[in-house]
C-alpha cells in the first residue's frame, strides 16, 4: 500500500498492541517507545531541586538548559499554516488526533493517560515542523476546543511533559547489563513525579512502570522471559501460513491477544483492498477519453462516497491525491 503516513500507521498499530506487548515500553528507545532516551549527563548538585513552576518551561531543557539553539527564532508560521503543513501536505493527512484533552464534564482538567497520547500524536510531526511549531499547534487546538483558561493549563502540562521527555538522565541504561536497569527506573520514576506532579506522573506512566517491574521481576526469578521487546509482532504477510501466524501469536501472547491482533490484520487488509480498488477506478477513469476532467472528478467522487465512510473518504482522497 502506498501510504503517505508510515509514522501514523506505525503509531496506530502500536496503540492497538500496547497492552499485548507492553514490555517494549521498558527497554527500547525511540519515537514509538515510551521509555525515555538515556543520555549521560553531568550529575546534579547534591540535593538540587527540579523546578516544576513555570509556564515557560518549554524553553528549558532537561536540567534547565535551553531546548533550542540560542539563534532559533519563534515559529514563523501561524497555527493554521502549521496545520495545513501537517494535515494537508504532510504525514498527518487523513488521520485524526489520538488520545484526549482530559477535560471532565465539570470543565476541569483531570489527570488521564489520554493527554499524553494526544501530545505524542502531535510530537510525531517533528521533522516536518519544529517543536516550537508543534507546541503552538497544540495550544491553538486546545484553545479552540476548550477555551483560553483550560488551554493554558494543558500547555503547562505539555511543558512539563516535554521537560521530562528531554531530561538528561544521570544513570545510563545498558540493556545487556541488568544492574543498570533499576537505577534508571527509579531515577525516571522520581523525576517524573517531581516535574509532572504525582497525579499526572501516575496517569501518564503507571502502566509503563508496572510493565517494566513485572518484566524485571520475571527475569530476576529465572523464569523464561517473554519475547524480546524489540522483536516484531508476528505479521500476516502474503504467502505466510495464517494458521502458523495464529499459533505463534497464541504461544506468545495468549488467545485473547491473538484474536485482537487478528482483528487488526483484518481491518488493514480490508482497507488495503478498498484503497487498491479505488486506485484502479481512478486509473480507469483517467484513461477514458470520452469524459472531461470535471466529469471524471464527479464519477470518482461518487465512487468514494459509495465505498468509504466519512473519515476514510478524507484519507483516500489524500492518498490518491484526488482533485
């Protein structure tokens, strides 16, 4: 499938399998992982406090230094221009933000994991736009949805979350040396609570921390470990025996998890089949000499409306670059 959204497809698949393969959060590093990057940093002064006070913490790096080069300018693009760059021209095309704003019925911000998922969705745009522009877009989206006051509260959490995400850790993680694992884990757990506060740190990271502890304890017990966190989930591919894939998944993750992965496979197979059919139809229409360009467009519009639901209509138009 010629999908313009590899990052978002990967993110969607990781979301689907997070509870099935949650150990990856404990040991791997990168955009798809929830385990923060470990960089060796100069030790803090003894007893140094970690600031959690300012709305402007987005300008401060892991331990207080600037996140950005001193000659970086503020975002040159407006929120609408950033939105167009990501959702019309970039890899966000045809997708919708995951997660939630965590605003309760009483219009108060409540700690929940969904806000972290929302932040991470937008953070995937780094590279296409800058982190300053990501922040501006998140703030604008929050303001449009919940107003100025709640947007300010949401951005305070984002600033603190970004500070955690870019923090320079004292302890270095070495996957092959298990003696390094718990110092890293305990440092991260403490820093998260100092910067985010106990409630938000619990909401954002409790599941990850629980998965790590369970995995670590299993290894320490001497029991056979689960599959390596970096090992990919067995995928259904052309020519691969479906029964063999199913059996491998059941052996690794259990019957219920294997059924969920099968459902994800079925959804993607159906999407790819319908997208391929739409591409063929568009190719056929473009080859008809008896139709004008507006007529071809009208015919394709009817085809898309007949074969795709609302959200998928947007996505297929973006992927096929329909006029």
